[in-house]
C-alpha cells in the first residue's frame, strides 16, 4: 500500500507482517518464549489515563527538547537494533537519513548491518548519534571499537546490560538463517545449528556474560564521553546507576526479547517514581519498549522520562526506506503535538505527574 495510506505505526507493522520474508519477520517481531513482556509493554499504556487541564491557549506547540546536553527535535530516539539491512538494503543508513530533518537521534547497534563509519556520514555533522555497546569477551576489541566510534564524533554510548545471554526466541529459532548475514562491527556471522537459526542467539556469542558493575571503571577509562546504561529493570539498579555517576539509563526489557515476564517498561518507570524519585535529578531517564503512539510518549514524559526509544516501529517503517522513516516520525510528531494540546500544554517543560492518573496501576 502507498505510504500516504499508512496512518500509524500499527499500519507499518501490519504491512511488514504481510510483505517481509519469513526470517526477517521472525527475527524482528519475535520475543522471548510466550511474548508476555513484549505484549504487556504495549498494553500497560492503556491502563494509565490522562488528567487534562484545559481552557488554555494551545495554538502554538513545540515538542523540542534536550537529551544528553544536545537539542533534539522530538523527545524520542531510534533504539539500537541489529541488522536493519534485512528489511531494506538502505539499512541503518536509511534510518539515519530519515531522522535528519526531524532532528531525531539514532542509537547505532554494535550489531548494525553497516559499519558505523558508513552510517554517521549520512547525516550532517551536527546530527546526534549514539552508539550501543555490547561488551566483547575480548575487551581489547571493545576498546578498539570505542576509539573508532569516538573518532567519528559520537559522544555518547549506551551500554546494554539486559543481554548477558540471549533470550529464548522460538519464532526466530524455527526459521533457518541466511548464512551470508553478518554484523561487521562485531565480526559475527549467522549460522544454523542443532537448536535452529535463531539470529539473536547465534549472533550474540561474542557478548561477555561476565561484564559487571566492577567493570564500569574500565569503561570510563576507555570512553571519555557520556555513558547511558540500557536495560535497567528495577529501582535498585536505577539507584545504583545514579550512584555510579552514569549520565542516563534506559528502562528497558529489550522489547521483551530476553527475559519473558520481566516487567513492562511503564511499570518500571512507576516503580522508580515510588522508590527512587531522587534519581530523576541525578541522571536522565529514558524508556523503551511498546511505545507506539504519541500518547505513550507523553505519558512517559509526564512521569519524568526525558525521552523514549522506539525499536520495531522504525524497522517496520524502513520497509519503505528513508521515506518510511520520515513518515513514521511525522506521524509520531503529529500524535504527540495533538495530545500535548489536548491535555493543555504547549511545551515539554510543562509536563508533570499531575497530568496523568495512575490510580489503575498504583497497586502494581
Ligand atoms: C533489538 N534491541 C537491541 N538492543 C540493543 O541494545 N542492541 C541490539 O543490537 C538490539 N537489537 C535488536 C534487534 C531487533 C530486531 C529488535 C526488535 C530489538 C532492543 C531495542 O533496542 C529496544 O530495546 C526494543 O526494540 C524496544 O522495544 P520496541 O520499541 O521494539 O517495542
């Protein structure tokens, strides 16, 4: 269907489910075991209500904000995702180009299908990129990679902690992998083995499951830029991140792809509000997982998030190349600005917890 008939991120997903080859659909859409967390990430947003404050002038609205010290066009970023080339040959380069006009940052995965030096030049120098790091069992490889990333002008990394081992993704195991698939920055190659062709599993074997809090000083020695910890899932770990002096955290369960029945991301955000409210003034809090609508974004911001990440929606939009990514961002901007006006705010400095009613989820 033509792009102008796509009205929301669900439409992109529906088209992807019908048009992607079986392996790409399995890899992108799948999650761990029964996919409970993947689905709950999304559905929990339906149980949080707004508390609009109206009868205000909402003619002019701006959804610009700041993230990690830089101005960004919208309070969202592209979450890091492996192998975007599977959906479209433009891959991560198409995502980069599609983000430029809107000023939306892209976090490039260690498992990207293009090396970072081919992605970053797709946007002007001022465009914000982040790099997602999976720490290699051979630490010297990570050190070399980080030096390379820094030399390209990238000043923030997201280090992923929720995937010391890959989750059990059955849909992905069931479909054979194309053994020519590779991720240039990690040196991983797809294979099929006795367990099947699960890309999440076979491409992750270089990741160090023994990377711990005690390694943070090592990371700070080899990366002088900003550090964001991605995959925090409890108030206790969020507090520890604040104590360790990192610049930000992503409350994330990897889109439900690793530990099934780990809490939906909105629940984690509410838990941080209750149990460690002090962290919000010490570091930036981001949320990713299940965010599909402007209202989802706005709810997270009201509860203290600085920005949110979206993973699958951008992969499905990339089905239409750069233009699809642009269209996806336009839709999200329109939805966000509309819902800002409808709760009675015109600028993101006005978001606050009082604008949402958490009664239905307070007992969770
Ligand atoms: C991911 N995610 C991910 N995260 C990460 O830190 N490094 C990675 O390489 C990948 N790869 C990856 C591939 C695919 C196909 C998906 C769908 C996801 C997780 C991603 O960054 C993010 O946390 C989730 O995608 C957010 O959930 P939604 O928006 O997809 O619901």
